């Protein structure tokens, strides 16, 4: 499995712990150093390399699956990154992204305005599910699963800081159909 945007190794370590052979790549050498330390501490063998998600350093169809979590919202050209994931994977691509039809869109707009005004915040983009589907289709993949994670922003759940309360709120919102309509981030699985 190729983990693109591996960061400090969260997904890579979880996948390797389940028995997968994982190669993690990220643009940040510093984050990958943390990932290497975490893998060594866990007794896991994972290869980590610095790489650009727009031009992955692996061959066509050279991995069984490619995963990319919490990255597409930050890259310069997300369609190129998705095309690269499709190029390198033989079978499956799993991504996530903040949905344009969600509270994340409001948060994204606020962060972009704050950043433009000089504040030190990490701005990000939101994506439309239909646009992501089109990019997968263009690259020979079909979307086989879509899961939405939360109705309310993750930042709000962090502020609540009570798992049972957050889960109850999300269950209630899902029960009235809001998760299906407004859930974010969206996790999408596509297969060749």
C-alpha cells in the first residue's frame, strides 16, 4: 500500500500493524522522521520517503492500493494527485476530503479570509463529490463506496471534548438524514 501524505505515519502504522507492506511518502522530511521513529518504536518495518504527491516516485500499477488522507485539501492541484494515485495503484484508491456541502465549507472560507488578512492559519479547500467522481472516472476508476464522517465540524467536537456527547449528537443528526446530506470529511473508495 502506498500512503501518500503519510505525515507522521498514523495511517501507515495502522496498515502495517494489520500486516500490510506499506510505503509512505510525504513532502515533509521532518514529519517523516517522526513517522520513522514511531514505526521503530512499534516494531514495524515501513519505508518512508520524501516525495511530491503530484509526481509519485513509483511505477504504474506498482502497488495494490494507494491511500491519501487529509492531503487533497492542501495540495496545489488535487486532480493531478488523484490521477497519480490511480496511475500507481493496480486495484484500489482510498481518499478523503472535506465536502463542499458541509460545515467544513464555512470553516474553509473563514480560514481563507483570515489567512488573506495575515493571520497564521492553515487554509484549505473543500471539494465537490461530483468533481472527485469525474476525476476517478477519467482515470479508469469507479467509486464503490462513499462514507461521510461527521455533520458538525471536528473542531466543535474537540471543543465539546466528551466522546459520548459527540457520538450522541452525531447519531441524532444522522438519524434525521443530515449526515448523508452534509457529512464531512468524505471518505471515498474507488476501484479499477
